[in-house]
C-alpha cells in the first residue's frame, strides 16, 4: 500500500474497505490532539491569584485565657499556588499587648507574640477577582514578656533582677479568608485565624544581683491559643 504524508493515495482508494477505516482513525486522533488541549484550557477555573503572592498588613490579636490582653501588630505572608484551588503558605506576625497582673501568675507588663505559621490554603475563585479560602497548618509561637517598668525598678532598688517568660510552643491553627484583586497585580486581603492552644509552662526568676543566686518558680497552664483578625494588601505575580 502506498501512502503519502499519512493520506490514502489513489492506489489505496482502490482497496476500498481498508483505506477508509485507516483514514478516519488517524485523522480522528489528529483532531483530538488538536482540539482537546484547547477545551482543557477553557475548562481551567480562572483565579485572581498568581503563582506567587506576597502580603503585608496589620492585625488585632485576642489571646485566649486571662493572662494576656488584646494586642495589635503586623503580619507578613507568602503563598505559592500549586493548583487553581490549593496554595502553600508561610506566615509570620508580631503582636504586642498587655500582660495582666494577677496573684500567683504574672506580675504585669507587656508581651510580644511572634508566631510563624506554615500550612495550606484550600479555596475557590468566585469570578476572576475574588478568591475565598480556608487555611490550616501549624504555628510555632515565641513569647517575650517585659515586666512592668515600675515593678522592675522596685526590685532593682532592692538589689534583685526579675524575669518572666513562657516556653515556645507548636500548635495547630485554622482560618478563613478572602482575596480581592483590584488591579492586575494588587490584592486586598482579609483573614481570620484561630490558634488551637492548650496550656504551657511559664516561669518567673528572681536573681540577687550581688551574689548571683536565684529563686524561681513555674506558672502553670499559660494559654497559648487565640484569635486574630488580619487585613492588608498583597502583590501577586
């Protein structure tokens, strides 16, 4: 059988039966290879989120328990889009607020919470401008406590140095949020998160500045959970 560029020639047409199935089988395959990629591309959901998104904004923090008061801070995050509905995220924030003064607990002062969160965002595009998502992962939080200045000065006048601290903790978090694209590359972001925290150990230390001897004790069941509300801007590309 003679063939030229995959097409049946005059000699193959004389064969009748064998040429026609051969012709339609090969050209159907060629049409499928040409058309299906275009159909698949059209079926892909549109998303306002690029491959990489970087965000920056402010937050309000509401720690659980009675040891720490409401705080304010800043938040920075990075997201990498794996698919149209799945993003990997890395999130870091800094929050400061008041440490409550309570008997057998902390002496009072200021706290700084520095959590680093790593996890996933699972979401859906609502049109070509809005992306709504649920988030979840793990949060590693470092606590920094500064004892009230007047109390610290009183102890220093007596020859002592006072220090209070909380152990770093790793806790799960969940959240809900949304992104709204208002230009080609810039987004508005709004996000609410809950760190699911149990109790951890805090401690106080009182050190004699002359002899360097120290007394210390534990502060049990310091709550490490809390709720944050975050808003800001993001750049996506």
